[in-house]
């Protein structure tokens, strides 16, 4: 049985780095999400996301291609992120995805409980805030108000209660080096993949 290893974490937790390394080093097939938010200076179409407008999102939603979506009311307008059925290639092998607790639950409902495995990346808030500021400083037009909104919203969206309700019990701390966190995640995923061989 092929699985989706789904990376979950607050903003600036390092989940994007873990996701990229899992895809590259473990050979998992990436689930590339769609988003209506503007592309960041370091991003490429079809790599981090498929960048679309609101009309394209509505068209895909109306045609039944959207598995899950979430819209954030940001300081710069509404931004929608979503997973479409054409993003998943389970028939070709194990996949890696990235998202929120809510998107994990919807994907698990769509694909099956045993198919979607949560990988929760956790960082102390002080470290996470400093990382977020450093990342935002590198943008051509830093959006600090949006950074603060997301930081505060994450405390509610990723509360211990919500994680427990979703059945997310295993956590991978990323307070040290990214290599240490990745090595633990790699060992966990490799163990699960070996159990099904």
C-alpha cells in the first residue's frame, strides 16, 4: 500500500525544508498544492505551488477537482490554498504533502485513514518567530503585519487539543539543527515503508 506522508507545522517551523528533503532524499512523489497568493521571490511555479487566480480555483471547485481548501483573510486580501485530485499520484508510489491539521483531516477522509500519515514538525515559539522575521526580511516587499497575524493564528490552529483530536501524537522537534530533525523523520518514514514491503 502506498502512503502519503503529510508534513504539518506552524509557520516558520521548518516544514517546507523537511518536505523538500523528504521528496529529494527519500524519493517520495510531491503533492504540489495550489494557491491564489502571490508568488514569493524564491518560489517557482509548479515547484512550491501552482499559482492560480480566484477564478481558476472556483472553476476547479465547481468541477469537483478540489479535495480540500482553506482561505486565509490576510492583511493583503484573501489567499486560498488547496489540494486538487490531480496533485496526488498514489498509483505511482509513496507521496509527500504539506499543510494544516484541517487539510490533513480532509485528505485522510478522501484517501483513507491508513493512507495518510501525519509528520508534525514543532519549534519553540521564540525560535519560530525569529526564523519568520529573518525569512520575511529577504522578500522584496516584506509583509510583517501578515507574519504577525499568521504567528498568532497558528497558536489556535495548532493547539494541543486540535492535534489530539486529529490523532497527531508523534512530534518531531526542530529546535536544533534541521539535520537532526530530518534524520528522525527519515528514520520514522523509512521504518513505516519497510514494514509494508
